[in-house]
C-alpha cells in the first residue's frame, strides 16, 4: 500500500513540475516562430524592394 501511494505521489509531483516546463518550452517555441516569421517577411520585403 505504501509503495502505491509513493508511486502516485511521484507521478503527481512529476506532473506539477512538468507543467511549467512544458509551458515555458511552448512559449519559447511561439516566440521563435514569431521572430522567424518577422525575419522571413523582412527578407521577402527587401528582395521585393530591390527588384522594383
């Protein structure tokens, strides 16, 4: 019985710790995609301006 409770407690603690880490990783991914899109748009705009 004690081992089962210990396993359940370890799973709960892992989920509590994993939540913020996953959120932080997704936030970094989101900002990376936003910055990448801005850089890509700037490259396209500069190529378009050079052609005209």
